[in-house]
């Protein structure tokens, strides 16, 4: 292997380090990784495991983001919430460096406390102690309908309104 090639290989290794044990959320649409972290409540939380974020990584399907949570196996209900903004994401559970489980996230029927309604007049935006709640009424693109005012929200607008 030529010297340049070796350096290139090394660079790749460093960029996306494998984890020993935990959860890898792969195939996140480019630019959504931080919002996924927010939905999973992995920001501002007193966490004691390593979280790494890779953004704008090259893949065969174009650019993507990847999230790795080392030392924690996230459960499906938590992860399905991210399907609202990252419907193509794949969840990999890693044990002893091997992927032991791989699945696609699934859209939940309801989205509670994840995004806020875009309608300023909606009762969920009036300082009432209400948790914003939406019914998932469409898949492609993901479409949410507010339980309080029935305003619909889809695609980019959903990720713009993550709480
Ligand atoms: N991964 C990791 N640490 C490991 C094993 C895997 O961080 N010890 C990551 C890989 O870098 C990849 C994801 O977990 O981002 C899935 O790994 P794998 O199934 O080996 O990759 P692919 O076959 O490319 O996955 P897919 O078919 O889902 O694209
Ligand atoms: Zn509303």
C-alpha cells in the first residue's frame, strides 16, 4: 500500500471509530443529527456515556449523519420518536464490537411532547400546562395533525419545530 493510501485509510478509521458496546443510529438525513440528539434527550442531560456525532459523512446514498452512544442500548420506544425527523434511520445495537441487532425506526401513532404546534393561536401555545400532542396522519412525507387545533405539519417544518 502506498504511503498516501495508508494515510487515507488511517483517516477513515479515525473519522468513524467503531464502538465496543452501545447504540449506533445510522443513515440519519444530513443535518438532522443534533435534532435527533435533542429528541432523545441526550443534550443537557447528566449523562455518563460517550456520545459521538458524525455529520456529513459520505455514504453510497449520498451524505448522512451518524450518532453513536457508547455504553447504552437505547430501546425501541425511545428511538421510534426520531422517525418523525429521521424516517430512514437504522438502529444498530453493538456488543463486543459486533452489530447484534439492526432495525429501521418505526413511526409512532402519536407524537407527544416532541414538537410544538405552528399555529400561534393554538391552545398548546398559550402558556397553558398542556403538552403538545399530534396524531401521525401521513408517512411520506411524515405528516402530523395537532390534537388541539388540527393544524397539519409536514417534512422540514417538523424538524424546525422540535422542542
Ligand atoms: N458500527 C460501530 N461500531 C461497531 C460496529 C459497527 O460504530 N463495533 C457502526 C458502523 O460504523 C455503521 C453501523 O454501526 O455505521 C452499522 O454497522 P454495519 O452493520 O457493520 O454496517 P453496514 O453493513 O454498512 O450497515 P447498513 O447495511 O445498515 O448500511
Ligand atoms: Zn395546534
